[in-house]
C-alpha cells in the first residue's frame, strides 16, 4: 500500500456514514439536467471523488468508460481538468454527452432557439385545421383504433402520408416499426413539423442541442408509461384519451435547457480552463480507440447486469433514436442496441467458467442449480465486465486511481457481490484494491421490490445500496 493510498483511505474514513447519499443536493444543475437517462450517477459523487483525489495527487486526465449521458465528463470540465474523455456504445448517450459538454454562446443559442420556436409556430398555424382533425379523421372517418396494435398501430405512416397528400400538407411523415402504437396521429404530425424546423439550423452544436430537447419531448408525448425505462405502453383507455400539447412540451423543455446551458457557461468561466473533451464509441472490452496509459483518474459506473433483466438502455433510447437517429443507423441496429451491451452474448447450452473470482464461481453454481440459462446470462455479463476491467487498466497511468460505482443485484435469490467480484478480478490486470465505500441510493426510479423469479406474488428487494470500489494502477 502506497502513502497516497493511506492518505486516501484516511480521508474516506473521516467522512460521515451518510456523506455519499447526497439526498438534498441539486443533481440536475447545469447541463446535468437537460435530459433524463437511466441509472444516472448523481453528479456530486464524481465531483467529490475528483476533489478527494486532487488533495492527494494531481489529476490531468479523467476517463469514464461507461459514460452514459456524460455526468462524469461534465464534472471533469467543471473541475477544470484539462483532458476529459468518455465512452459509450448507445448513440443517444453519445449525443447527450456531446451536447452536455459543448458550451454554446448564450446569445447564439437564444437567437437560434427564438427563431426556431417562431418558425414552428408559423408552420403549425398554416396547417392548424388538418392538425386538429387528424385524430378524429382516423377514428371516425377511417374507423381505425388508434390504441390498437394493428391497422393504425403498424400502418400509421401509410395513413398519415395519404392524409397529408389529400390536403397538400408538406409534412415529412417518418416510417418506423409500430410508430402508430406509440404515437397518436396529431402527435406524429406535430413532431414531424418540429423535427423539420430543427434540421434547418445550420450550426451543428445548436442543432444537436435542440434535438436533445426534442428527444425528451418525444418521451412525454408518446404513449409510453412515464417513469419507466422499458417499453411499456399506457393502458388502452388512457391512450384513447391522451392529448398532449407537443409544441408547448417541446418549448418548455427547450427553454429550460437554454437556462441550464447559461448556468453551465458561467460555471465554466470560473474554472479558467478549456477542457479538451473526447467521446468514443467503443466496446468497453477493447476500447481500441482510447489511448493507453493516459488517464490518471477513472470514475465510472458500469451497468449492474445485462440490459435484458436490469436497465434496458436501448429500449429507453429507442423512440428518440427512431425519430432523430444521429448516426443514421439502420432501424434493425437501433432495435438491437441492448444486445450489443454488456452481457448481450447468450450461453444457452452452458459455459466453461474461466474468470478469476471465487465469489462469482460460488454464486453462479447456485444459480445453475436452479436455471442454467440465467446462469449463462450472469456469466456473460461478468465475462464482459472482466474484459472491461482489463482494457480500462491499460488506459490508466501507473499510480492512477479508479473509482467503480456498482450495485449488487440478486438473481434467482442469489446475491451477486459485484463489489467483491471486481476486487477479485482486478489484481490480474495490475490493479490493487484500495478501499470500498458504501452509499445508500435515495430517490430510486427502480421499485424497492420486484419479482425476480417471475412467480406471481413472489417478491424480492432490488438494489437500495451502491458500493464505490477504489483501485490503483500499479
């Protein structure tokens, strides 16, 4: 154990037991608050990690290999770190990270957004009557069930394009799978108008910034149940009565985001540093584009398990990507994002355990006794996590610290101690476990109980505590 390790441990031990809970902190300040995202690391965690490490040794380069919406990256900039980098494989996460870490001049942003809102308002006035009658035309004239899976649900684009053609409406109706299942007729037309006007913005940074406002608007005006990350629709009776105001929702979010960017600009000016920010789209098992031995601080929070059974980042992002699609991906690729994330590989016929964690082996053997396929899902996730630990270690400078924020989930009533597993896997990659901090998770989005066995009435606790694992590169 180094002198720096001892100093860091001493500082961590001095903190109160509830220090890392951050129950009363504003976690949506600055650009942190411009868009929601699943399982976001609250910003005071990385802010305080950066501060504590800097009290012991300099931090010149910061990296988050599972950067999600860019929380750690924003905090790196606000802390005045010269080199800041993130990585994710989800296109929506990449767009969010780019927008949140790209300062835009206040006057330029106000000017462009004011002109945009004016253009949208004028376009809506031109087609006001057809907008107002779109829903009733589909339900009353064509006798379509706008809450049904078939008819309107799977052929909405066809009906709306014909509707626009008959009325000489210059609205580019998008086409993607089940668009009508997730959106009412008028909502589709209004979103199409907003999108078309955004695309006229010449400045790429401003255009991306506004697309993020559209992305969040899409969630609120869709038929998806709010407050959940997976693709669950409202009950039929609610869909039939749902009548969101697309323009007002978009306007509200856009104005809020402009204010967040203004606050971000002011905070950045105080640092006196223009951070160099990079965002990579690599598999964390390889991180092939990320430079080796570059970063002296890693702050990250990997997924707690495979997307299918934990947080489905791809499902959460799907409607936004189908409308915006910043990387112009084929729809099939958008639909398969979750399969490309950690634990996406399936082991249906068993597997050979080769990972260096006795704790994980014991847990997986217990799960195998109950369900071989679920054991394969668990192994797939940890195999990817192991490979990620190795690749991230290669990117870390000697003497650099890594902080991993993880949760210990339960599968088939078997607790998977990810904090212990990481400390067992890390040494083979030249990483020394230094310390583990426990923190409560206040204000969770996930329910406090779920049904882990899919047996009616059988409940199990979900994750209510996280663990911050501290490693050091030898």
